């Protein structure tokens, strides 16, 4: 086993929580059960990693086997990466037979025709997900195993989940390879990013059910209250208002937990209204702005605003319908003919 593979395996083992090292090595399947039993998993992680490397040397492990271990680690700990959603399109709605072998062959051929120094590894999972690991090099250097891109593609769907490497210049090559291998015409990035890969899947595959707002703020009623009953009425009104907010939240956001979305943005365009006498604007041009939202758990944060007294309930549909707006993003832009940053197959 060469030094690059040995060091990469050592570092990968060090990333795994000590209590999970044996489980992941068993999923890897490269070491026999007898070899695993010879490892003392109660010692410090540095010594565990060295023992694993020594056993891998006995089995003549190479960088390909090391890459498989890295895929398993990223599959189990997918929240360690930031994922973006891409949608592919092609003329018509016909469904073609998907051949995994043909997909792999085309993907490799397309990517290596543009860049020779690149390593590509695949792993299939039971939910029809194909995990692709790409380690990038340059025309003059070997692939860097620590600067990798990950792609999760579900066959028979137009959606691709990408966790790109720091080398953003390689992204067009990756997108082009995906388009060619999957027999689509073009691919575009959706404005959805998160560390929770499963939440992104819930949104784009419509596995997340969200109600739509059909409630509007109640007008305040003028009521004359006697001084002696003020405290009791205030307590009761606070209780009633809290129950109303909780009820509206359930009906707007649904009963279950929200998908873990961390980023959303809107490009807004509206007409600026002002008194004609003020002469603020010489020309009637639309007012444009970009509004960005970010949070460790964006939808749950929005859901808690009303309960925290920081916003009226129900929230604006502009906020509560973020998952639905994300799914409709390309339908709206397609009608307007707006497709910036798209990658089109030849």
C-alpha cells in the first residue's frame, strides 16, 4: 500500500467518532471479522487508526479501497457537508430505461475527456441513490484526495444533490458529465442549500407536507373592561392568543418537524410608490432587491417567531411557502425565459 492511501485511511478513521469506528469498518467490509476483533477499539483514536492502517497494508489496500471508506463516512455523516440541489431538464416528459453501468461509463468518459487527473468512485444504496466521489487534480498534479466533490443522484428523477469541492472551476465539468451520463439536456442550480441532505430530499421529492396559509390577522375589538377584572382578562387573552398561534402554526406548517433548510433567498421586484408631488423618481422603474435568509434551522426558526412574540400569526406566505416556492422555482423562470448559469449539453 502506498503512502497516500495509508495516510488517507488514517485520517478518515480519525474523523469517525470512536464509538462508531468498528461499525463503519464493518460496513466497509475490507477487513475480515478476525482482523476487526484484533483491534482494541478502547484505546485512543490515534492508535486505532494506526492498527487499521497496518491491517490494510496486510490486505494490500489501495486508494480505490480508501475512497470507498470515505464514501461510507460521508453517507453516514452527510451533515458534515453543505449540499446544493440541481435540477436537470430535457425536452418532453418521456421516461427512459436507466442503465447504471451505462451511466457510470458515460460519466467517467465525459469527465476524463476534460481532465485526465481525476479519480471517480461510485457506490449504490438501497433507495436508488448513486453516490459519486470525485477527487480532483490538475493537468500537472495528481488528484487531491482531500479536495473532493460528492454527488448524490437518484435514478429516474431530474434532481442531483452536490457537495462541491473548493475548486469551483471544476463545477462546469461535473455538471456537463452529469447531463451527458443521465441523458438530460441541461442542468441548473436551485436556490436550496443545507447540511441536511435528507431535508433537501424531502422538499424536492415532495415527501414533506405543508399546508398553505388561509388565515388572516383578526381585527382588534374595542372592549370596555372594568379595572377589577383587568388582570384576569389579560391572563385569559394571553392564553387564548397563545393557543391561537399554536393552532395557526399547526395548520400552516403542519404537525411534523420541518425540513432542515439553512438558506433561502428571494429576488423581489416591485414598483416604488410615492407622492407625485415629492418627485422622488424621475422614471417609473421597478425597485429591485435581494432578500436572504439563513439559520441553522430556517423553517423551525420561522415557525417559532410568532410564539416568541416577534411576529404576528400567521406569517406571510412569502416565508411559510419556502419549500413550495423552491419546487416551483424553475417553472416560473422557464416561463420568463430566465436561466442564468445553466449548463447545456452539446
